[in-house]
């Protein structure tokens, strides 16, 4: 049996999970990969700490066990790249700057396959990395980059190729989902729920990527490329996080029989694709409304087979590690043929603001006679059909109420708000909150 040699760069949460599975499950993996998967080197600046944390032999780490200086890290990196016996490098360092891009490109230039969980890197530099992989005839495994343990990349690129995928709606950031679930179920304030998510290790090193929607955006960009052939820059995808969601929004959602979720959404209409990441009110009849805690879920609608629902752990050491090891298996077994197929034809990306969707609009206004009429009239003037007007809440001098619309565009709603501001300048106390309703 041939031996397939692997090096891991970065042995924190995810890298440690990969190493553990490779060592612990070696016998079964040998059969599944048709090769003996040999973990030969781990490059990690803090070897002793990592070895202790993951219970891994210190002998696998580059160096003597002492913390490595930046120069030593570079020296060992060069040794790994120059070692022609190493077949595959697992990049679990993270980040999307030039240094990490160079490591990915050098891996491929040195004729090694690359497996990564790094969604930020792929979202920013996927085109350069995949083109280098093509040039150097090496594979890039990225199952772990989208929804941790859920095999969504494989499903889309291998299993669902006969279907035409028409829409994606997905919960792809466990931290945000955990926070929203806590706020909804236990009435906890945002900050408290975030602190607990961080304590449980769900959050990114920089939690603003989680709660700001950036992490979910990176994952949606990868799926947009895979499903619709869209090559978008990170900046061009409209992304809104959950920081502004408060107890009033959750209460209005409850009245509407909805949960609030951070949704990654994409919809194909002809050759156009509308996509966004933003909090949405999800109707209880939609399976995504029941996904609680840090769990991830992806709901796809296919032209032929209808609904597909994928659900599981989106983060975690062994969870994400298992997705990385499945890519290693695939590449060890199929070598340069282990290439995931992206969509062939590119669709046209359109602003979600032009797409008709049902919305919930929460108004905070002066508490004056006729205010509901003023707001409803402005909405009607934009040809928006109102579905429901929610209960009014009153503070000392303010009214807070929600209006749910039939499908209309965000642009129409903005026009209606501009109309109110023009004709009744002081009646809106704050800019209304506009949340799409996912049915
Ligand atoms: N921090 C991410 C999440 C996990 O909360 O889902 C890795 O992408």
C-alpha cells in the first residue's frame, strides 16, 4: 500500500482535530483512502502547548518543543515545502492576508495538494488559488470551509449535479445562531449571549466577523461560485449582521409566528442571481426556523427534486477536522482528479434590493393621531400591498409598530420611507428596521 504524506500548518482548534483523527482512525482511513495516511510534520509556533492541548506526540512538531521564533517558523515552512516526499499540506492557520495566500500558492507551486478550512482566504483569493491548482495539477480541498462537518461542498459538486439549484437559504454562522437562539428562548441581551458563545469556543478570533455577518458572507461567496458560477468580491455581497437585533424585533417576530435567523440567501431568477446575508424573520413552517444553538443548516431548492436540507455542526475541533480528513481521503484516493466542479456558466449578480420579498418593517414614530395612516398611505403610494399591521406599543411619547408587506422590493420600501421623511419630517423617531420574511 502506498503511503500518502501530510503536513499540518497551524495546530490550534481545527488543526488539532485533524491530527487527532488522522492518528486515532488510521486503520479505517487506510482502507477508505486506499493509502496509508501518514502525518509527518506539524508546524505550530507553540508546540508544547498544542501537543498538550490535543494530546499529540511532541515528536511530530517541528523544532525541539520550545516556542518557535518567526524566523524558525519560516525555516521549517521552507523545509516542509522543499520536502518532495510530502504530498499534501493542511492549512489551518487562518487569516486572509498576503502571507497566508503566499503559503497556499507555494504549496501548490511545490506540487503539493492543499486542504484548507479557510473561508476568508477562499472568498478573497479563491480565483488565484484555484487557477494555481490547475496550473500545477494539484487539488484543493475546502469542504471544511463551509459549515464545518456538513458535506455541503461534496453534495453540491458531486451528488446534486443532475438537478438545477434554484435557491439557497442557509444558517452558516453558528455564533450568530447561538446568540439569536439564546436571546429568543431566554430573553438574554445580545452582549451576554455573545460572551457565552465566545466562552463555548464558537466565535472567530475576531467576533465581529461572526456577528457582523462577514464569516457567513465568506461561506455564501464560496457557494455562489460553486452553484451559480459567480465570482464576486467580498465587498460586492450585501452583508448585514445581527448586532441591531433587539427584544422588540424578537417580539414582533413572535407575533408573526417567526424566529429571527441570520440567513445566507441566494435566488436564481432566469440568468439573474439575487443574494445577501442578513437577519430574516423565518416562518415557523420553514425548517430553518427550528435550527437552534450553534448548529448550521443549508436548505437548497432544486428544479427537479425540490427541497434538500443539510444540517449539522458548523464548527468545532473534531467536527471541522473530520471534514478536512474527508478531503484528505478523497485526494489520497483520486490524486489530481480530486477536483470539485464549479458551476460552468456564470449567472448575473443583481442587488437583493431589487428582488421582491415579503418584509416586516418596524416603525418607531411620534405618538400622534393618524400616524399609522401616514405610514400606511406612504407604503400604499409605492404600490406595496400590506399583509398585516401589528400591535402598537407605546412608550411615554413614542409609538412602535410593525407592518408586514406582501412581496415588494427593498427599494420600494426605501422610497416609502423617504416619502414619509419628506412630508412629515419629524414623525419618524429612528430609521425603520426592514427585515425580510422567509416563508
Ligand atoms: N465562527 C464560525 C461560526 C465557525 O460561528 O459558525 C467557523 O466558521
